């Protein structure tokens, strides 16, 4: 089994990604499990995935687990030492005067680290019986740029799992053949696995299928002459 | 109404779709297309599960599984509690095989925190996991026969044996189904000598049960007529679709995580991995019966070799358990397939991310592929041969 460094080198040697760039990054794992992962640039992800599946040495033909992780905006406060002019009023021989001197003071600065959503895939090889190779991708943010390329065309087992990520985390997989909610009902609006999700008070409320909900529900049904789903006349 | 026929053909497979190479690109229908919602309250669905089926006469031209009726967001719940507090919740995933689920979570957390497990606890885990496998395979075969129309009796043969094993679980863990037995770094309580003797007795009677089960069912004309050559799943598709467990091995792919990962102490036991030849329902049913026999073999070896000693690692920390920041993915060969837990720790007492890789859900990905072109009555059998539990599909 190759290490993540060797896999990264193999991906770059195969010319799938421009070499020297940040298209494939190694993410180290501090846990004793020692399962390090590769972060892929979404622009090259499908090509890299194809390479990982088809390369004779790796032949990662089995995508075992696909899941999402939510990393919300993080407010980081750090203490920094700054040197700046400080003006003080001091008693001089000719009364009070203003004196300015350079002083070093400690200041707390806050900045927000923007959050993102992450998709994590665990790959194994059934042919070579090795694994796991872990690949992950990040979205740009958590609100309006949440698209990632779907790996379902490479590994069919991502089909339901990516639907689940879409449902619970809200990552939109472009190129997925059938992207719709899988566990929550069709009329549901939010993404419950996000860390800032708040349960509604009436969480047992379930819209009955009529009006707008019915229209949405019908979009997922097989087309039929009778929209209520009764036998075709 | 030719329009409805055409739309079915278009929606079944979108033209740019590369996946599913045993799925026909267009489904040609001869007559009217009839939509049937099988479930959520249907006796064959093993719980609340719906299949939206489009039928051309008796033939299935489209099938969409719909689930989520039992969804309680187990993952979210687990992220709000300590690692150990999710242990009883894992019993409720696949409630037939609670001890395999316990082991999967324990294994992942042990990987995450780098914990050791004492010898005796390893043996106890193997014994309990294999007993669970026997319970699952016997009852899933029993259910399959029931779905074929043999109401009650064959299932009761399986359940008679299951009762004996559940009594053993109750004696050891205090509960028949919700066992909550394993801990990070060992097991909760030690097994007494009397319990081991009782287990030996039950295991000694199991080969006769397997013989009886096989004699009654395998050469049965109806079973053969209904199962052979139906619901074929090609190995290439099975691998690509992430199918695991007996369903994968019935498609002829030699992949058993007990053999691949050697987790626990599985490298010490001699057992074979049964594989299917024809990739149909009958093979799945036979693979389960043969695996049941192999499990009996593992049990005999484990019960012979089990050493004395502690069942809990003395260094294992129960209170104030905070693994170092990092992540781990651990998996076991549960009776239904690969059950994995993916955990991310941020150094706190609760997991930052807790993910269950449910074999039942992922094995359903190819349900439509297996059912297309088959009769509606066979859908029930094909679905039964996948062997799912809705508690795990919906989580």
C-alpha cells in the first residue's frame, strides 16, 4: 500500500493535475489511527478520482464511505503585541504637557475564519485488498457556493450517500444523476446536520402533500396521466 | 396514452448518465404503465419502506426506493453526547445484530484513541459477533422463505434457534436484543464458566439445525423455481456500487473484511469464504447458509481457545474520555455488510463528527438494477435477498 505522499506523487506524475500546484494537498491526521488524507481541488477531482480507480497499482475500485463534515465560521481571537505611540499628559516644570512615547502593548484581535463544507470519501481496493485512501474536497463557503463535483459517475456507491450529504449538509453535487432529498421529506427546507441548525419548535410538523408540496413531490414521480398517482385511465 | 410511456423512458435514465451498465438505456414498454407504491405499509418491506414501482403489465420498468420514515438523525444525536453514550444507540441501528454494531463503534473509537483490547475480550467479541451472524443469517433466510409464501413455519425454525442464542445474550448482557455490551478497551462484564458451557452446548446443536434447514429448503422445488436465475447482480456492478456482505460474495467477489483487515483476532481462526457462482437470489440464500456453517466453525475454535484474564484494559479511561484531535475510520464485517464508523475528534468529550456507514442503505443502491425487467412478485424476493433493516437504513 502506497503512502499518501507516494499517491500524490503518482497523481502528479500521471499528469492528471498540474505539477507543483495545490491541486492535491496532504492533510495530516493527529490521531493514532494514522489515516492521512488527500485534499483535492474540486476542479480536478473527477479526473483524479478516475485515475485512482483505474491506475493499476492503486485500483481503488470500491468507494466505501462518503460523508460530509460541516466546519462553520470560526471566530479566532489572538493576542498580538503592537508598538504604537501613546500620548500622556504629564506634570512638567511648566505645568501640564502632553508627551508622546512609543510603547509596546498587548492587544486582542479578532478575525473570522470563513467556514466551509467538506465531503470525505473513503476508498478501498477489492482487487488489491488495501485501503483506506481518504480524499476530501471543500466548498468555497457554506451559503451560496456549495457546489462540488459528484463522484457518482466514477463510483456508483456514492449515489445514495451523496444524496444523503445533499440532504443533511446541503452540498450540491454537480453531475449527480438524481440529486434530491433522501431521508428528510420533500417539503423540508433546512439541512439538519449543519452545526448551526436549530430544531424548529414544531419539529413534528409534516406538510401534507397538497398545493406547492404536491407539485414538488410530483416532480419526483414517474410521469403519469393522472397526477394523483392513481391508475392511468 | 403514448405520452406517459415516452416520459417513463426518458426519466428512467438520463442520456448523460455513465453509471449502471447493466441498466438498459431506454425501457421499452408495450402497454400502459401502471405506478404502484409498494409500502410503506407492506408486509414484505421489513419495516416502513416504500418502493415506487412503474409496471408494464407484470414487468418492472422503473423502481425508486423511498425511505426515511424511521429517520431520527442518529449522527446528530451522537454528536451531542459522549462517545460512550452512543453505544446503546448503536444497538438500535441494526436491531437484529446489536453486538456487531457495538463492535464497530468500539473498534473505531479504539483506533481513534489508540487503545488496546485484552485477549479474553477479543475472544468474547468474536464469539458474540459470530452468534449474531448466525441469528441474522438464519432469520434472513427464514424471512426470505416467508416472503415466498410459506407463512410462518420456516421462519419459526429459524426463530427457534434464534431464541436459544438470544437467551445466551440475555444471560451475559442483560438484554436479548439491546445488548450494549462492548466498551472502548474491552467488554462490560466477564462471561462466567457456566455461560461458556451453555454456549458450547448451543453451538454443538447448531450443525444439526443447519443440516435440517438446508434439507428442508435447498432442494425445495418452489424455492428453486422462484430463486434461481432471478435478480442477477453482476460482480463489476456490485463492486462499483459499493455492495458488501453476503450480497457481494454471492456475486462471486471474494471480499470479507474479516479476511482482509484481520480486525480483532480473526487471523487466528480457520474459516472459508463462500462465494456465489450464478449471482442470483438462490446464491445469496446459499452463501448465507454456508456462512452460518463457517460461523459455527469459528465459534467452536474460539470457545476451545478462550483464555482467562481481564475483559477490560486497565488503562482504558471511562470517565473524562477525550481522544486527541484527529480522525479514524473503523469497519467490521457485520452480517449485512461493511459497517463502518467515521469519527472526527476535536479533543472534546463528544465526537465532532460521527458517521455511520450503513451497509443496508448502500446495498439498496442497486435494487433498481436488479429488479428491472423482473416480475413484480419477484421484486419482493429480490428485496428480501438484499437483507436490510430499516433502523439502519434510516438511522
